[in-house]
């Protein structure tokens, strides 16, 4: 049985440029980048987690963020643009995911995300349309590193933890997956390291 492979999305299959998004918010709010950065660092914690877990809509999240940044009248379309201006392609990782799929491995996306970001990335990244399944936080109403998120994925796709591999860029998410028996690697930005992990665990790719 070929191992199943779980990929995260942000900073795994696509680069995140969070600073650029914050700079857009600072410009729109008439604030300094330092002010926006400090505010967002606090506000993006539990509130962002609630958005990713499907407890708060994206628009409600952005309206609340605008209030916190001191620009409650910020038009929602502009807030959406700034919120989405954080992605850069990562061709090497997209190609790696494609190679895993081509090798016949069941391949799943396990991502903390929300509808606006995901709809944008699905249009930009054709490889997402080739995945065996999508386990999106807002859809399943749970988010990493909650153990329930991983257990739902295993149950949903009829998989055992020991038969799965996981690639994520956040240490707490990797550790949580390991506690569920999933062999996992922390993506530090080194594509060769991720490829080596996959090959060492039974994924036959170049």
C-alpha cells in the first residue's frame, strides 16, 4: 500500500508574503507598518483561528480587523484585496506535489484556510485540482493543531495515521500530527529536504 501524503498550503505549496499584505493594510489605514504589524500580531491569534475554523466569516474577520487597525470605514473590497495580497507561486513545491500524485500516492491538502484565500489559490494552482481530497479547516469546522482536525481527516479519508506522511511549515502542527501517529516533516523552506523525507518514507520520486 502506497503511503498517503498530506500537504499544507501556505508556506508549503505557495509562498506567503505576509509583510506585503500588512503594508497594504497600513497604506489603506493611514497607519505606519509598525503599528499595523503590532496590532495584527495580537489580532490574528484567536480571531484568525476562529475564521479558519469556520466560526467567523471572512468578511466579519476583515471588518473586525479594520476596526482594530483604527479604520472602521475601510471599504470591504479594499480589505479583501489587501488580505489576498500575500501569495507568491512556489513552482518547485507545486512540481513536487505533482510528482507525488504522478507516482500514484493518494494526496490530500490539509490547510488552515478560509473561502476567499482558497478560491483564489484554486484558480492560480492547477495542481490543487489533482489532489485526491481537500481537508479545509473552514469546511470541517476545526483547525490545526487541534487533534480533532487530524482525526477528522483520517476518518474522512479512511486512513490510518501510520500510513500517512505530512508536510507542514509550523512546528506545532507537525508535533500534533505526530501525536496522531502521522509521520511528519517540518518544511523549513528547503524543497530538497522535503523530497528526501518523502523518498525515505516510501514515495518513489526523482
